[in-house]
């Protein structure tokens, strides 16, 4: 995949970097610069990986309607298995529906034997909460005008990181979603999130992300660890999470899962079908390990579909 000129996807004005495709704005501050430099180290490793894999005959992968840029996890995983990106879907072994919009029209299925995410067209918080309750039998979403207690108000738009805690009952605001506040504290001043990676109908691994409680709705992590799924979830919980992903139509991406330390239950609060992973704060060695393992799961998915 030619990654040249990917920086043209960004625009800078008055101290703010904007992502053209999504409209997200990122103030150019010291922390943001440090994050970019951290990511560039991983990116250069992936470019070396890409060059070294040119002799391998990995799967031919087509993306529609957009091509992923280097900060998306699928970009790194494609090169880790020597994958080739093709424009013509008729020549592809795998076609991935790659659309960054929160809600998009249902696309027509491709002719390739293997395809991913063609049924995953709505990752809005309200839809996630609806499918979660259908799968798990208990709710994360609430009606803020009837609920009594702390709730999280956040944008329906994926990746906004604009959540805030309110004390219900409160009036609804259009374009906002409301979830119960999950007590996912670990210690006195940190919270823990599970970032669960999905490939096909499997969860090959996950990341545990810890943040300061005052930054719980940001993407600024104090610590990130790569862990096995069995370390975080019971067999029943894992089966429910896989079933949830299937109902969402998610075959590639990530889910953000919280465990409430009061009732012990897990809650899916977000779904991302164009995930940017591994997390920046994860040590480089673990970033490479995670990429290799998820890439292997992707290759196994293609092979299984090719065999019928």
C-alpha cells in the first residue's frame, strides 16, 4: 500500500490540526506533539516491515469506499502479512468496507469470498446500547429524563471523546447519547478500559488502558498493557462479546468495554470499525507483538473463507 502523501489528510490553521475526513480538531500542544512522535516510531517500524514483506505473497485486499491511512490498525496488519492492496475487487481475496462515518448506507456485498464489515454501518452510541441490551439482557443506555443518578452524556459521533458526567434527570439534547456511569475505577484516581480487538468471529487479544479519572473520556492513557482475553473475561463473557460483535456486523475493529466494580458486569460503551491501534502508550515491543498476532488472525480469516 503506497502511503505517500498521507499527511495531505491533515490541515493546520491557528494552532489547530484538523482531520479532513472526519472534521475532528486537535490543538497543537506539547502533549499532541509527543503523541505524534511516539506514533512515528511505530510507523517507521511498519514501513520497514512493509518493505521487508514485499517478497511475500500475502492476500490481495481491496478497500471500499476509502483507503486506510497508516494510522489505522488495518494498514499495519495488512503489511505484516505481506498483503497487497488492489483497486479491482474482482482480483481481491478480501474486501473490507472501510468507511469512517458513524452512520452510513448499507453497501452492496462484494463478489469476493471473504469480506468484512459490510453489515456494520451504524456505530452510533444509541445503536451500540440497543444491540448491547439485546445481547446481554441488561442496559447501558438510559433515558436521562427518567433515570435518577449519574449519567454520561456523549456525542453520537464516533471518536469525539467529549463525554461528561451529568446528574439525571436532565433534558435530552439532540445528537447526544446517554449511558449509565460505569464505575470502572482501579485504585483511587484511575479508571480502566478494555480495548477489545475483533477479527472475524474472534477476539485475538485486548489492551487494558488506564487513565486518570479526570481524563476518563479522553484518549490520554497513563498505562497500556497487552493481555490475553482469558485474563480479562470469563468464557461466558467472551461468548457474549463475540455475539455482540456479530449482531453489530463487526468483523474488523475494536470495542471499548468497561467492568463495573460494583456489580461486576461488563458493558460495551463504544464500537469502532476503523480503529486506530495499538494504543500510543503501549510499549513498542508489545505494539509489534500485537500487530503480528492480529495480522495472523486476519490471514487465517481470509484462508477460512477461501476454503468455504
